[in-house]
C-alpha cells in the first residue's frame, strides 16, 4: 500500500464562487513541477507531512492519503 502526502490548494480572488472556500487537497497540479512524496510506511508519510506543513509559510495544511 502506498501513502501520498497531499497539500491544501488555495483558490483566491475576490470574485470566487462559494465552492472556492472549500478545502481542496492535491498531491500535484497538472503541469506543475512540484515534488510529490509517496511512502510505503504511513508513519513516514505523516512525518513528511508535518515537516512540510511546519516549513510552509502560507499556512496551508498537509495530509496523508492511501493510494
């Protein structure tokens, strides 16, 4: 089983529809060169998620999901 670290995706703008205020989580956006993180061990994945969230100055949240 593989565990993937996903991060919160912010949709911004003053004319955003109501659905834009919901939490959307992504491993990687299409066309992005953002590094993805996948692990065989759930604990390792959570440790990476905590590390990334602590280092993220935007305040976005990170989670781990089963693939």
